[in-house]
């Protein structure tokens, strides 16, 4: 863990660097093979052009994996299942699974562009009566906003809010249960948020009072020793004690927000510290640059407060229990489809589900070869396929 003064230096650079992080609506692209045409500012390529490029690249990466000796042996001895044919893949999914859980970005779409044949595949799975859920560590949008985004990108108006399981929703459900155990109903709960308007909206939909959230015009991002010493916390403590601090990705995170969150945790020892996820980074650009994720913010708050956050996103048991309790899933007949080993595949395996890795997002051929037979933090999947558009016909 980095010393706090290193993180403060990082925040100083962040404030002085215009455009260092994209806005939540900015297009994010993944993987070493991703050409610059996936960035909206870099090209005027049409969505079909982008989708076909995603298809070609996923198949190329799949063929590279099959050419590797270790993975070729896994295919021969049946220790890993490789699927590339539409009919065989669709039949395998239909015969073996009743519920299919999808990660979203990098699996169903990239930025605003659908994965090849994602719409047709999803509609086919729905027609066959599969229980379809969308499970994402992105807490930046409410469930209804996520539903509308997926319905638009995938041309599937049949999707419902109930099918959306965001880490923001997981945070709200966790707080509902944890605070009720303490005798605090949600309509009396006081929650301070570092994160987006979507995360705030999700928490408010559970009737709790929310402070913090997106940056507003007013106080500067810095905070001096004297200002913190005199800060009243009048807004944050207007309803008395603070019951929880919830941390979601905030691309405008600054030293002031860090100070306020840390001192709230100090002033209220029983206050819960909840992380919507602990992702270290995403990959952006044709050279796979590391875009710091929510885990960077969580670690700064943990270090300064000397508290451990409760992770409610993938790959946590809290999220797995939410899915099991709310949706009645049979893990042995459930498939989790994702693009990351450390969150999606680990979540599926830890939850007793089968896991499928698609090659349209974060995980590259090099990463798979690097992890060899897999590790505890980055396990190998049960299934590998080029893209999810092969899953239904």
C-alpha cells in the first residue's frame, strides 16, 4: 500500500491535469489489440464498422490461445471447454444452464458499440426461457439507467429493472440489511457518498438520506489544515450520526473529499465503510493504459482512516449471497460470463458457478499465458469463447 503522501501527490497532479480522466460518459476501450477507431474522438467509424472489428479481433485472439501449447492440451484433455461454433455453443449453453449472468462493458458492449450478434444472442436466450441477469461493478448508473442503456445498445426493450444488479444496488441492499440489524431503518439512515449521481439515486431509492456525491460549484478541491480543523460537518451530520460512507468511482475525487470522508469515519466509529468495488484499474487505448479504478480511492480512504472497507461488488461473497437470496439461483446450473479474471471469473468460481471468458474486453492472450494454470486471485475460466454473440441462436 502506498503511503498517503504519495496519493496526495497523485491528487495534486489530477487537479492540475485537464482531461486526465474521461467523464463517465466517455468511451472506454480495452486490450492491446484495440485500434484507435474505438475512441469517439479518433474516428468517425460507424457502429457496424466497430462491431465487425471487435468480431475479427476476438476470433484472432481465440486462435492465438488455441495455438498455445498449454491451452491446446487443455482442450484435448477436456480440462477447459473451447467454443467457437454458433450452433454447438448455443446447444451447449441451452443444455447445461438455466441462468446466465452477464458482466456488461467488454462483454455486451464496448463504449456505445454492441458486441457482434449480442442482440440476437440475448433475445434467443430470453426466448428459450433462460434467467438472464446483468451483474456489473459499475455503480455510476442506477438500475433503471443501466436498463435503458442496455435496451438501447442491444435493441432489446424486454429488459427489466429487476434484471439489473449493479454494485450500487448491492451497496444499498447490504446497507438495508446491516443497518436494520442495528435498529436503523433506511428512511432514518444517513449515508455519505463518494461517487456519481447514479449511485446517489440508487441509495435514495431505498429512502435513505444522502450527502456528498458529485462535485458542485463552490469549495475548492484542496483543504488546508486550518480549514479541516474548523469544518463543521453541519450538512453531513444534519440528521445526527452518519451510518455509512459509500465509495464508488468518482473521476473528480480530490483531497477535500478524502478529508471529509476520513474524519466522518473518525467522528462516527460505528459508521460502515462500504466499497462498491475494489477494481484496481481498467484498460484504455491501443496500448492498454491503466485507468485507475475505484480501488485506488478505497485504498486511500482505508489508509488514512485505518479502517477496512466492506466490498459489495464482484468478486465478494456479499454480492453472491444477494444473487442467491433474491433470484433463487442454482449455482450448478448458472453460468457467469465476463471479460476479467480477477472479478468476473473469480466471482463465478467462488460462487460455485461455471464461468465463461469472452475475448472482447480486458483479458488478452498475454494475460492468459502469464497466469499459466491460474492463481487464487486470477483463476482460469471453465469456458473460453471469442464473444457472447455465439451463445444463442
